[in-house]
C-alpha cells in the first residue's frame, strides 16, 4: 500500500505581490538616471570626437591654403564648379562643405548628394544619432534669395546634411562682409591675435527640440551647402559704440556689451522650445546635454562650457583680436 504525500503550496498574497512590484519600481527608478548618465557620457565622448575631427580638418585646410575656410555667401549651394574664390574654393557653400575632403568625404565634395547624412557634423545625443538631411529647404519666396544664387540654383532649396556644430562667425567669416565686399580669405589659425588656445572656432549650437525630426534647411538651421547663414555659423558680436561689427575690424571691437544680438551670441542653452524658460535658438550656442555645450578651440582642443557661463567671458572667448585673453573655464 502506497501513500502519496501532498504539500500545500502557498502562493504570494496580494500584499506581498504589491511589495515586490514596489521594490522593482524603486530599483528601476534608481537605475534609470545612472543609465541616462552613461548614455550621455558616451554621446558626449562621441561628440567630442566629431569636434576633434573637425579641428584636424580645419588645421589641414589652414596648412593647405594658408587660412581658414570662409562661411560662403548668403545663398544656397549651387554646384561645385560654379563660383570659386582665388584659392579655388567654392564660395557659396559653407565652411563645412569646404572641409569635406579633410574628413574623408571627397566623394561628397565632388559629387554632393542632398540625401546623405554626414556623421561628423551630427550630434550623437540627438534623435537617431544626429538628424538626417533636410529634404524640404527654404525657397526664394521665404528667405529673399536673389542674384547669382537664384541663377545657379533655380529651385533655391537648402537641401542636404545639417550641421549640429557651428563656426564662430568672428573667426570663420562670410564670403561677403557686411559692406557687400568680397572676403576672399578669412584669418589663419596662426593669425588669431589672442592665441588659438584662447579662441573658440567651432561649437555645438542650440536648436529647438521641434527641429529634431524636421526636414527643413532653414530657421537658424541651414544646411552645410548653404553659405552665410546662422545654421552654419554663430556668435557674431557687435561693439557698444556704433553697433557696427564690420567683420571684426572695427577699432571698438573689444567691447562685449549687452543687447539682444550680443546676449544670444554669447549664450549657451540646452535645446528646448522657443520662448519657454527664455530659450532662444537664434544665434545661440548649446546642445542636448544637461549642463554644458561642447566647443572646439583654435589649437584643436575641445572644452565643455557651462550653460551658466558669464556672458562677458563667453564674448571674450569668441573674439579673436580684442586683446582680452581669458582662461578657459
């Protein structure tokens, strides 16, 4: 005669189950910030590497031509063979386009495709590791494009790769100055009077979060084939006496005073919604990171600058010949 033993299996009570769920939720809550910090650190390291590559490219360009590339002219990219300066470089396109051969993008330089995303100009902390190319650019009726640019590019579309890194307008100047005179050359790295290690050349730019998935090449976010606009350069400074920037040649250039344009030019913001908490992406620096923006200096070094940086200090770091050298914070 056999006997079968029966054990009473006791399951979780409702209270025990709720306690376990609560503990798991607390652990997840503690873990998520750590994961986010790790992801941000990884993205920042990748972004710093992008800036270092850009820095090497700018130095190579400088060694080749004896000066830094200019930011092109106020218009849209036409064709690599249309209009060149006396160094043989395309005038209309931005400085980003001009350094493509030095970031292993010779094919894009010679056969520009508006459908290609360029990772070296893409901020990895933004959506999809950096935004894709613009497929719907600004038009002549919504931006006032005329003259040679309209003739060279009848569709007047600012299409192609975005850049999440902008040049410092005080160093990388436009193809035209503010008096309508052709700037054939911009300064050389060696010609930065305040010292290349004390002067910003390129930095991350703040943009509206609504532009993360946008496909327009406009609104302070123009594409690399677009010269002379705020999408590819930031930070033009005006002096406090006659409000005449004059591409940095004004004798009163050493006065980083307050004012709308100045305050944006020397402000660093975290990406946000325009007008909320004072966020304004127009002409401002920044990025998607919690506390700092990333900046490339003339000597090739990359530094993290706080969003709370003093505007006068930021202004001095942006101006290459004001005679007011400051230590990088």
